[in-house]
């Protein structure tokens, strides 16, 4: 039996029903947002019932609203009049038909189409001591009672509203290209010999939580010694809406005590797994949008399609793998030198597309 999500207004006059809260971006199209609002007209007092779907960027806590500062910026919003009914509406979906039977003559269906140019739900992880809602991009379906759809002079009482947060999500494509490769050759002072480093991953995209094998080849022609191999994965987050803000946080940092002596080689695969559970204390880390306090994962890589307006995305997320060799310099400084030779590989992190869902059934 499918779960139904319901929110009722404080005065009990309207109730919002949705059959799901995750809506998938299929690149060319996005799942329609289809729901039903139950309306008891007895307490409306001549007012109308409206519903909107908004994509918003939150960049501050609710406390800012108390001092007159706007902490939300609407990226995109659509509104519909629900009661009294106006105009023609698209055919009801099976989910709406099932809900309308439950609501009897008080049910009113609504449908929204999300623009494919809009961002997926993503949040910035708060610090453990932070309270309130996290910064990020979210989607909200809200039903409300008002005389007009959007009159700035009209004060809408909270008890005349009900709302549900939903998510726009994107899964990994069915076809995954071969992975990148990078190499570098570096010589050192007083030597014409080289240290060659090559790193590669088998495919361009990996799923959250899956092991990532990093293949490393080293040809050390010098007399120096490679003391360690260090692999890090960095998340770069670019916040576009309220200011030009771009920063990088390391989500994985592992060292491998593999020694490569002078005039020798090494070819080995090292497996790493970047996980949000190992980064819970990092404030500002981008994570996939969450509903309430449920578990989530590191934010999926932002896929920018040709012609897409980057400014509409709110938050852009990218990853890269860095492979560094710690090479001893000799002399008094010995092994104090670190990260003398390094390469970078782009990495795409996403969630796998689930198996097709069977037909929804309602009690």
C-alpha cells in the first residue's frame, strides 16, 4: 500500500494530499506534481483557496525574518486557484482519482509541471550547534485561503495554510562513460631523472556509498624514495544566488604507506569510499535535499545541460580526486616534503536509478 502524505490547516478548512514527495528529473522531463486539496467551504467567509509550488533558496535562519530581513529567495513559483474551480484542468492521474474518492465532493485536484531548468534539492550541512532550517534549495507545495493569489497587502493567517516540502531529485544516467586518466612527470633539483605518476578510475560516475577503485602507476627513475601515496576527494560548492561564493571541502583523506624506492616501479589499485557519515561535523558541506531529519548523502554532482542557465541552479556541486606522492627530498629535511607530485581526476557522484515502481495501490 502506498503512503499518502497529508497536512491539514490549523483551522481544519483545507487539507493537502500528495502521493509522494520525491519527483524525478529525467533530463528531458520532470515528474508532474499531482495532488488533491480537500476544501470545507463552511469557514471560508467568501475567500478563495489557492495552491502554489515554489522552488526557493534559503540562505539564513528563520531568526532573520524576525528582524525584517528576507531569508528566502523564490527562484520559481506557480499558483493555481483551487476553490471555487476555474478554467479547465488536465485529466486526473490514477493517484488523484483514488484521493478524490476519499475526499468525496470536497476534493479538488491540482497539477504542476516543474521546469527542467530548475535545480535539484540540495542543502548545506549546518554545524552541530546550529538550529533552524539549513541553507539550500528546496521545493514547497502550499495551500492557503486568501482573497487574492498574491496580494502583498493581504495578511494570510498561518492557520489558513498547510504545506509539504517535496524534493526534485536526479538519478544517474543509464549509460556511464569510461573514467578519466591523468598523468604527470616531474624532475627535481640536481637531477635529470623523472618521477612519473599516472592515475585513473574505471568509469566517470560512481554511486553514493560505492567503493571507488583508483588505479595508480608510479615509475620512479630518480634516486629519491616515494614515502607515501595520499588520495583525497574534494567537494567544490559554488553558491550563485546571494553572492559569488565558491569553496572546497575535503570529504575523504587517506594515506597509504606504499614505499617506492629509487629506480623502481609500482602499479596498484587503492579503494576509497567518500561518505557523509565521516563528515558530519563539517559546516557548509553540500548534501542532497532531505525531508525532516531523515538520512541523506553527500550532494550529487550538478549536471549542467547545454543551454541551461547556471544562475538558476542556486548551488553547483562538483567533485575531484587528487592523488599525491610524498617524495623524500634527501638531506636534513628528509621526509618533511609532502605532495611533491600530484594529479587530479574529475569525479561524478550520484544516486542509482531505482527499479521501476509497480502500480500504486491505495487502501
